[in-house]
């Protein structure tokens, strides 16, 4: 009889724990933070980014978009891949993109699950919804005073589509003069770079923060090719002379993979404000262009 009671207690605890993890996977959090960079032009000081990755099967709630707008909005929407996975309806993808488009112009890189089905119709959908896909290429963003930065994107490293040499090839102002943001779905890109690339900030997802993590132990599922970069900020000193320090930010992501559960890895939508280390604190930021 004692064994039956113990088994029943374990089963009840397991069900309660599972229910908690399912609920946790829907507790979306707006993460607001700032990041300072020496090479960021002062004209771009205060530029705000909406960064979201790994939406998978989820629907981005309107309330979260409204909360983002109330927090100050953004100048750019950056999507870090895995906007879909197998059998996600096109209508859901379109609706998510239309909600994000309420905030700012959209830029995106592919993730591994974006390749679950034929990629070409998906890319047509992105074009129809005015998403600028960065598939191993870059764009230059300019302010009214002529100051410029580069936004580059590598195709998915997990499926070996990445070509950082191509993404960073168009150095129209000369090698390394522009502050550069690199979008990469998988943070493993940090280990595949040669170290002489002029990159200031890398934004990634893919890991889901491990999706289920325990105190001290950390993520329970690490997958193949563990990069070691699971969540948060990482700083890199570059070996090449004159190359700027690189910062990597890894999001816990928005949706879930395999099972709809999370533990100690809250689903996130990020508002990251870029700061110039040399900017005057009283600088009028209301005159920023997009």
C-alpha cells in the first residue's frame, strides 16, 4: 500500500511539474536592456532594436506588440531565424509578420527549421510581407547626417549554409570602417569566424536557453555541436590587430521545439537600445532617422 501511495504522489508531482512547464512556455516576457559600443556613431546612439528568434509554431500576441510600442518602439525589427517549422500554416506566419511590421522595418536570417520545408515559397512569402532577407549579405543603414552602420546576416550555420565571408564582403567604405551588426541564427557562428572580421555585435537564438534548465546544472538538453553559448551576453577579444572587440547576445527565443515546455528559460522578446560610448548623455535622440 505504501508503494502505491508513493507512486501516486510521484505521478501527481510529475503532472503538476509538467503543467507548470507548459504554462511557463507561454509566459512571454519583454526583455528591455541597453548595450554600449565604442564604434557606434553618435548619430545612432539610442537606436532601438526589436530582436526576436525561434517563433516556431507560436502566435505573437497583440498585447506584447502593444507593450513593446508603449516601451518606446524600435527602429528595426530583427528576426533571428526559425520563424516557422514543419506544417506551420502560411497564414500564421503572415499574421506574425504583420504584427511585427507595426513596430518597424523587418530584417531576417534563416534558421535550421526554416528549411524543414521547401524554402522558395517561404522566401516569396517573406518578400510579399516586405521582410528583407539577409542570406549571406549585408545592407548599409544611414542617418540624416550621413553616418552609417552595417547590418549583415549569415544563412543558417546549423545546416552549413553560412558564408560570413560573403555577408561581410561589401566593404564599400573600406575594410572595417562601419560599425557592424551580424545576425546569425546559431551562436556557433562565433566559433566559426576567423577572428579578423570587423563585427561589433552578433545577435543569435537557436538554443532556447536549453528550454529546460536546472539551478547549478544548467540546460538539460544541449544537442549536437554544443557551442557553449546558451543565453545572454558574451564578449570576445579578437586575435587580429586593430579588430574591434565583438559582443554576442543569445536569446532564449520565443517559441519551443519538440515539447511545449520551459523551465527557468522564459520565452523572450527583446528591446535592445544601442549606445555609443562617446555619446553625450544629454544628446537629443528625438531627431533620429530610421
